[in-house]
């Protein structure tokens, strides 16, 4: 599998800068769900309140290809979600503001939120082939995968968190070091020898 975006990810400090640039709790939760739990934009848009497991810090959903998925969520993000919901117990976590509260936010709106937060944070897409240079939901997912790998999670763990069907997909995308990591090791180890 060849994915030209896979080598490009935001650094943890850039993710924090994005979160700081959020104007609303809704924006912050959307960014964190993609950057810290690896959710796709469709999964974020279609989250249901009733699928949140408050006791075990997990959220279940219907993901890509209508497959069921579950991801762990940090306790502080769960607290943000609980505060954001303010007593709502069913329906979409992120209801549409235009199409009625029973309908979820649309994918275009998720893209717009992520892009606008990126602009406010003055962060651009690191992929030189990106036409718009905007931060995208998929860039946040790549960043999650790279951070999980850098934190020492096994490729199998990253595969499970990303919900890839095949270990090969995860290995092809994230099983190797990013060029930035290679250069850092080169400067740290190799240049010290010469």
C-alpha cells in the first residue's frame, strides 16, 4: 500500500498548539479525538452518546466499511466530553447546527473545523505536495499513529488502535521511522562519531 501522506505528521507540540487555538470545547474535543484516539472524520461525525463507556474510558462506533470499532479515550478528554454534553444522554455527540439536533455534524463541517483551527494555530500541513497546506483530519490521524509508535507502542498495538484490517497496512505506513527521526538519529549518533 502506498500512501504519500504517511511520512508526514504533526509533532506533539504542534498538536498542543492546535488544541490551544480552539475557540470552543466542541472544537477541542474534535481535534483531540482525532489526534489522541486516532478517529477518522466519519467516526467523529457519527459518534453516538449512548456508545460512550464512561466506566472504562472507551468509545464505540461504526467505522470505515461499516465495521464496529472501539478506542480508548484519555480520562481528561472523557471529562471534556461529559462537560460538553451537559446532560444529553442520547443522539449524536456533535449534532448538526443546521439540520436539526438529531442529525450528526457533516463531514465538510469536520474538515472546516480542523482547517480553521490549523489556520488560527498557524500550523500548515507538512506534506510538500499538499495543495492547500491546511491541517486535515487525516493528518491528525497520521500524527496519532506516529506519536503512538514513537511512544513505544508495538506496530500490532497501533494497528488495533487505527483499526486497520491488515498488519501489513500499518507496517507499510508506520512501521518505519519518519525521515525527521532518521535525521535526528543521524545527527545524534552518527555526527558524534566523525
